[in-house]
């Protein structure tokens, strides 16, 4: 199986979109809704989206593995954001014009400071040495995940830099219907993007862990293939999300052969997310984590917890007991 596309930029919708004057279903503070039309995005057609690999869009926070201080390292997504005043000006323009296009940023003054270790995502354009935001006002980038930074403590919980490994959820190599949680060398994940999901990410739509035992894992982008995906046609996609068990997902990301990525989110179709029983929780999962635990590690250390149930098979990720099994 070829490695599918890395997510370094905001992914466009597979359909052309329009803005409606109604509260967003995705963002509580947003007083407009971006919805899909029935017209397929010409960029998707140009990239032959009908022959693309369809994968499940996972609801988490984006991460990236690349070098830091000479070693493979996990990086957290951090967008370079506008100042409050600039953002207000941008939203006013967006609301009045019903589009983001045509707005002009002052790249020297309109954006907040970012940490010194911050790097811009791939393909971000630069102007006079400054990264330039996309048409949505985003300048996507990354910061290294350090165990001393409490802001990224859940990211840090899925990596062990001393052992050079990360906790990953993926499809089992020999059975596509089976998921597995494994420890993977960070070196094997170099230049990949992944989604961090779990107890304290985006309201935990997959039901992992608990407040007492928070649980998080990394899901490589493109790893959860959709079997028998619906055609890229508005009504058939709408019906698939509504009626099929496989459609109980946040969305679909298509990975085209030329590297182009396009997506559809349930909100683009006016559909609710999250849903009660997600498709991810219909699949059995086996744990393959056999790390030698640090004797000083906390009982909440995920490598220690997963090692205690190494080799066990569970009905779904939500049902894994995150306390040692007698």
C-alpha cells in the first residue's frame, strides 16, 4: 500500500461551497455556515478524484513527525493567527463580501508572535521573508512537542523520546476489518502527518479513556481506507452518510494520485457530528505494545498501561479497560 498524502495545508472541499447567513454547525461563535453545492470542485476533477483513494476523516488535532535537534520528533499543529484587531477586520470583510478572496493582510503587523521553534507548514508562501496566510487567514505551522510544555501534555503522552517510539492506531496489516494499537519507531513515521485523538481532544467523539484515565493515540492520515466508498456525487454521498454504518464518520478525505487532497465534512452537507456510535467503534482492536515500563512511570503512563494488556483483543477502542487486567 502506497503512503498517502501528508496534510500540511487546509484541505479544500470536494464540492464548490457557498456561504449562508445561518449559525455554523461546526463553530459556535461563527454566524455563517459554509455548505457544499452540488457542483464538484474543478480542482478535484482535474486530479481525477473519481479514481482517488477514499479514507476516513478523523476528528482530532493534526500532528507531524520530523527532525528536531537531530532526532525524529512529534510536532503539534500551531497556526500563526491574526491579532484580535486584524481578525475582526477580516471577519467583517468575509461577512460583507460572502468570501475570503480579495482581503489584503499586512504580514508585518497583522499576526501574533509564535514560538522561536515554530516552522511554517510545507508549501506556505513567503513574502519579504514572512509567511503569507492562505485565503482563510490561516498560516499553518508546527511546534515541537516537549514534555515540559503543559499545553501539549496530551501530545506528549503518546511519545517516548528515550525509546524513540509513538503510540499509533492503524488498520491491521493482515485484516482490514481489524484495528491495532502499536508502538511505532518515530523514525518510521518521519515526514508523516497524523491525527491525535482521545479523551481531551475535540470533545472525545470516539469515547476513549476517562477523566480518571485519559487515553490518546495517533492515527496516521490515510490509514483508514473506506471500503466500497460512494461516488463523488452530492445526493449519493448524503445518503451514504445518513444510511450506511460506514457513513458514521466525520467525513471523507480523497487522496488523488497526483498528491492532491480533497474532503467532505458532514457539516458541509448539513449533517450532525459527532454521532452516537461512530464507525470507528464498530471495529475490533488488538493491542501490540510491549515496551519495558519505566519503574518510575506513573500509573497513567500510556506505554505502561497498554503494555499491561499487550496481545489482548477488544470489541472496539472505546471498550479497552485502561487499568491492568488481573
